[in-house]
């Protein structure tokens, strides 16, 4: 059984989230949450909250799911459109350049099946 959790339009750059997702991908849910609790990165609380949400989704699908057998099967972050986060900085000779504010779509899939 698989349980999915998605967080869209998160106000954090994808390169910052991917570091945390690479750290927890393939791990057991309990060990992933423990390692996220002591990680001092901006994306760690976001990913921890998403894992909690995926656990709740797994319980909603099947109340008898074995939480000790759940592991993170898939975890990835995609770039979200940032057209509503346009900021500009003044530059030389009256010009302006755009400041890129990163936004992410994050997806986490939990599974209780054995890894291949």
C-alpha cells in the first residue's frame, strides 16, 4: 500500500529541499523523522510535516497499516512557477534586475512493501 503527501507552492528553493529529501529517501519513517528533528536546515520541518501527513493518509486508507514497516519510497521536489513572487533590485544606469524567489512542489510517497 502506498500513501502520498504533496505540498505545492512551498516558499523554499528546490535545491534546498532536495538536500533533505536525498537524506531521508529510502529510510524507515521513524528514523527519517528522528534525523529530521536534529537537522538544522530550513526544509527539515517542512519535510517532517509532510511525512506526518503521509502517515495520516496511510492510516486513512487502512487503519491496520503497520507503521513500523512504512518507508519512504519516493521523494522529489519540482520547481513551482514563481510569477507571483517577482521582486526587483535597482542596478546601475537606471536599470533593474529581477530577484528570483524559489518555490517548490514537494511530493513524498510512503510504502509498506519491501524495497526491490
